[in-house]
């Protein structure tokens, strides 16, 4: 579900408006989440709280954690690759690359005895991602850059593996926000991926048995 209206032609539904209607009060969005990405979102009930949380993100005092199902077997490490605004960006900021850093940790790997594309077997990995910067589509573009795109990513992904996932009944982007930590505000939240997301991991030979951790203060 889209968080809020971005284009005049957008018809919704919108998460922000749904929350306002459900709670019967004004709700403020505090950060962004790509439209196809599932998982944790933090909202504020006051302008002051929203401002404090927004400042924490701006000053990089907020830490977010994601899980993703990716093609292949990547290695643990930092992805440091500057990113330019996507071509469909709506604002007028200069089209210059900005620093972008993502910490990648491999949780599980699998290999399925099914030919996908030009390979006779299909390799996948369950990875944990912690972005140190907040560029648009950063995680999806970084995984594409290291040749381990996220399963189900129609914009930056691998067509053959996306089709294989669709043959298993999975048409979503396999990226989910699972943790948010703002130590200076004493905020720490975590959530598990939904049942459909977990079923897709299982179909690719990947379980979600490891405990999900909220990003530590030092990350």
C-alpha cells in the first residue's frame, strides 16, 4: 500500500489516510518506504514527535534493518556505491551521485535443482540489510550493483528469477523492513515478515528461523 499520494492521478488506497480514518485523528508520516516494500513503518501522532523522528533520520541517528531474498550467494560486507537520483525522480535536485552505504549480512543460502535462465540450478540467499544512508531505492539498486538482485524486483531485478518466483505463486518484491532503532529517542521496534513472504522463502529453500534483531546502536 502506498504511504501517501505522490501524483495527482494516484487513486490509493493510502496508508496515511487509512490510519487517520481508523484512529480518528491526524497522523504524521516520519520516514519513507518504497511502495513495493513491506514491513515496519513508524508514524507520529503529533507534529513535535514527527519533527524529532524526522531529525533523527536526517542526522543519521536512526537505524533501519531489512530482510531480502536475493539471487545467488553474496558475501558479507559493506556495499559502498554512490547513487544518482532515479530517472523518474520528481524533484529538481542536481543529477549528481551521492554517497550510499549498505551493510549486508548473509543469514542463509540455498540451491534448488531447477534450471533458471542459463544455469542448471538456482541459488538464493536470505540476507539482512542495514542502510547507513537513505538514497531512493538504495537497497534494490545496491543489490543489483553487486549482481545479486532482490527476487521479485521488476525494476532492478532478474527477469528469469522473477518469472521463476511467479511460477511458485509469488509476485511481490522480496524485501521487508523488520527493524527500526532510534537510541536517542528510546525507540526500538521489530516485526516479522508476513506469512506469504515466509512461504516464498521456504519455497526457495530459505527459512526464517534465525532470530530477527533490531539494529544495534553501534551499527
